[in-house]
C-alpha cells in the first residue's frame, strides 16, 4: 500500500468516525414535532468565536 492510499484510508476512517459522532449527537435531540407539542421553541443560537 503506498502512502497516498494509506492517507486516503486514514482520512476516510476519520470522516466515517465524525459522521457516526454527529449522528449520535443528533439522535439525542428531540424530534421537532415533540418540541412543538410541548409548546417549546428550539433555541436559535449562532456560535461566534
């Protein structure tokens, strides 16, 4: 395996791990219809550095 293929595999693995992490975080949020049923509005927050 050459260096280019090794780098590509490493980046692919990192991308897949990031996607799994984001999916796990998103699964923790309530569904929009559940938020609306409770009369709550989701926060509209923009992060600023």
